[in-house]
C-alpha cells in the first residue's frame, strides 16, 4: 500500500534518543539538553496554577474556540478575536496554512536553511518548494521576491531565523511587503519573538491593516516554556483566518494547554527575566567565540549557531559524551556548525568549557 507520492521523498521526524537512554549508554549521571530551544527556566508558576485548576475537567472536551484564551490574547495583542487561530503548536498552524493554500499546481518560497516544517508540509501538499539560500545567515529578500511567480501562494519569513538566529529589520520587512503581490500570503514566523531585543525588529502586528496578506505566527513553546503542551497561534486579517479555519481540527488545543497559556500571558515578569538571562547567556557565548576565533551568527533568539572548525557530528559526539546534547548542524544545512540553546548560567559555563577543550584539541591536531 503506497501513500501519496510526495510522502516517499520525506523522512519522518527523528527525535533524539531519550535522555535516560543516553545516560545509561554513556554512564553519565547528568545530561543537559540544549538542543530544542526550550526554556531552561521552565514556565511561569501562574501557568502551573491554571493547569492544576483544570485537572478536575479532564473528561470534558476542550473549548474548540479557545474563547477565554482568545479574549485574553486579543486584548493583549490589540487585535480582534476573529483575527486569531490557535494550533497544536505553531507547527500545526504551518500545516493548516499549507493545507489551505498549497496544492500540486502551486509553489511556495522560503529561505534555506530555515525552519524545516514549511518545506515538509508544502511537499506533502504536492506544491513546488522554491528555496532561496541565506546570505550570511540572512534572508535574501530580493532573491525571494524574484522567485515569486503567478503560482506562488505562500512566502515564509522566519524572523528570527531558525537555525541562524538572524533577524529581518523593519525597513527590509516593509520594503519586501510593498513589493510582494497582494494575493501571495506572507508568513512571518516569530516563534522567538519574546527574546528579540533589536530595536529595529518589526512589530508586525502594526502592519496587519496595511498588508492584508500578512500572517504572523507565534508560540507558547519557547519563552513561555510550554513546549510540552503544544500551543501556538496565527494572527492575520479576519478574512484570512476565517478562510483557513475549516482546515483546523475542532479540538486541536487541549484544555490544559489553553489554561496554561492563559496563566502564561499573565506573567510579564517571567518573560522579562527569561529574556534578560537569555541575553546575558548569549553574550557569554559571543565572548567565548570571539576569544577562540569561532564564527557565529549574532542571535535574536534563544540559541546560537557556532562554527566548530570541524565536522559538526564530531563536535556533537564530543559534547554528548560530556553530558551535553546540542543540535548538530549537519542536519540543518551547516555541516561545520552546532546550534546550542542558551541554558542557565552554570550550564552555559560548563558547555563553554567543554567546547573550548574540544576546539583546542582540533586546533592542536591541525598544527
Ligand atoms: N517556528 C520556528 C522558527 C521554530 O523554531 C519552531 C520550533 N522549533 C516552531 C515554529 C514550532 O514551534 P511549536 O510548534 O512548538 O509552536
């Protein structure tokens, strides 16, 4: 029994080995996972309180419209309630957008390397994927414009970009939006929005009226620390949201996830503190890379892509044996780089020591 032709070219998502298994295999007491850009500080206590309150209701389906969360979020974002769609993670909003707009006679334009789910879902829908290489870690917006033709339905901007961490400044975003045909959906994926500190990062919500083809994606998985619960959202003009809603499963976000998200939205202090600690952590990594002469991309997210002057998988293995799981760039389109999620202060210090020793050993071998 063969599935759709398109699926044959795709590999299923391969999660890393469970931490407990790695610990046992390598005889390690402690493993620190800095591979999936999760929040090392967990989530807000307010989110946990809301989860507890929900535990007596597990036999009841969730509210398929997420009314309470919707109201709270729409107030916070200053958009109408009908302008929001919730997903089982923003991953699912990517899937919904692809289901809604893409088919074999269409194409979609994205950067490469970027977040792989845009490509993955587009391929399943049978659409042609037009990938435009990054230039020094940045989206090449001019080349992306050139790639658009009459069959293009969606253009993806990952801002900040995963895995490079680079961002698209407001002036470039606006100039791009001015030139994109208004019937092409532009998705601004802002999964790391809360971590950004660049002053010229666009507040895309301000542009929703001006650009009716704009869709913004955000998530509770990163700074809000609710990755396990799978909840993210899209914001766009009401007519876009209403037209893609039928592609959403009726109960796609759980009762617990909605409750936790409500609690998370109430805790600005938690987000502010996580952002500050993340920025300090990034600076520690920058200082280390500068000292060792390692190339890296300045990051507006909670991870950093570092050139390890050697095969990425080799560096990955070395760090794994020291108890640190990072993401090897070999699967991300950067065969000599590793992506490290910024951890807690002590974790950053430790992994930097290990990475320093690794780099010294590489340099010694070369000399
Ligand atoms: N977009 C980007 C750029 C991401 O890095 C991720 C998570 N790795 C997602 C979307 C999806 O996040 P989630 O489904 O957890 O909301």
